[in-house]
C-alpha cells in the first residue's frame, strides 16, 4: 500500500547547505512521522551542461567578481525587472517540474532554495497543482526572490525575518521561527578524544578548523601559512571540499609547516571536526554557521562576500557569536587575541554561540509539516 504521507523536497546544489537542510528535515519526517520523502535536485531537470554551467558561473563569480555578485544580489532585492526575470525563468522550466511532481504525487512540497520555490509557486499560481508548499530559508536573511504568496508556510531562522516577509504580504501566522535545520549528527554528543586519535591530532594543542564550503571557495593555503606564524601551540584542520587544486596545495603545506596540519578533501564528518575544534575560520554560509552555533563553536568570518554572506555576518556579530576579519593582517591580530589564554573573548563567543544555536530546528519543522499537511 502506498504511503499517504509523501513529501517532496526540492533544492539546488548552489552551496551544499540547501541540500543538507532538506536532508535534515527529511530524516526527521522519516524517523518521527513515518513519512516517505524524496529529494529532487533541480539541476537534474535540466540538461547536464546547463546545470554544470550555472554552478561553474556562480562559483567563478564568487571567486573572481565578488562585488559583482553583491551588486546582483542587491539589484534582485530592489528591482521589479528582477521579479519579471524570475517569472520568465519559472515559466520556462515549470513544465519539467510538473512532470516530476505528478510522478511522485506528494502530499506536500518543501523547497530549500529560491529557484525551485519559484517554479512551484508558478505552478500553484496557474492552478496546475494544489499541493501545499513550504519554504525553508537557509540563511539569516530573506532575499525578496524568496517571497511567494502562493506558499503556505515559511520556516525561518529568527523573528526579524518574519517582519521582513510581512512587508511583502506574507502573513506572520504562516511563518514559523524554527532556526535553520541541521543534521541530527550535530546534536548528538561526540567523543572528542576518539576523534583526535582517529585524525592523529594532539589533545594538548588548540585546534583551528578552516572550511570554505563544499566547493572550497576560500584561500585556505594563505590562511594556513598565516597560522604557521602564530606562537601559540595550535594544530590546523583544513577542509578543501571538492576543490582538488586547493587540496593538493594544503597537502604540500603539511610537510613544511611547524604547526601540525591535517588537509582533508570533501568530508561527511563535519560534525566530528567541529567537535574537536576550538575555533572555526570559514565563509558565513547559513548552514555552516548554523552547524557551528549548534556545536557552540566560536566562528571567525573571513572576507564575507557582499550579499547573503555579509548579511549573515552582521546577524552573527550583532549577536556576539562571531568575529570578522577582512584581510590576512587583521585575521592574524584577531587570532593572536583569541588564542591568548588570559583573554576571555573565546569563552564568550562559545557561550553566545550555544545560546543562539537551534539544535531542534529540523525536528520542529518536521513536526509542523506533519501537523499541517497529514
């Protein structure tokens, strides 16, 4: 007999966080609500060349022209022309989405990226589907291209996002402040000494974790070389993600640095790495920041890109859960200050991170979906 509780998650691999958010909520629906779920990657609906081109263009823009990306982000928030373009894109690809939806026959649809949300909203507006739809926003800010009155519910990180959505006609009653959903692995306790032994790292050194997202869009080799100048006894774990060129740069640094360096590629145990880390240097993606908050891990944001990264950084700093550095000299001075055993700033960051974290976000979202749609 077919399970009548069927939820289709639709996301996009533009930053790994959107997929991870969908997986986290999907897991809670499976475990706690006997629900059948499926994850649709919107790029799978396109010709492979189209999806690859979109992703490569996005990453290249972030790497080479970050200010251009910031300008485009701001333009999309202000311009009616951007809304018209959104409508054309949704109309062009909604037919392929409709075929996928009709094949799976979901009870509800959940989008964790704005682009598939546009396709689903267009189908609902044209009355081609009547299925309830919800949006899970994976940043600490809402971009206007997320705003669709056709959506039944929104799940957001904090209350200011409710006020923003209400300015554009989304009723506050349809918006739930749950936090950004993270995997249950980040909530469960972790044996720090066991992980240190597995990675052949020392227990008597402070561990600095350096991450740049799944695509490895961060100058980690420069950061590692800077950390090598620190007098404090530290060890470094640098995660290059899928960036193979960066990974081999880091491997070469392992042999030359006076402080221990562990170079890693794409990993599935970020929760363990955050467990052993005393400090995280990273880009402020919404998901990685939410994971760090749940682990109570102090975060140093390095050179956030204008747009949602800048907005995420402001939220974290305003809540005293992160520090920011925009240059290598600034980063070095910040690390010297934070690693000083006589300075209580690191402890304060850890306390604020723990207060701001939302470990039960995925469980809350799954419960609301079950109550509203089943």
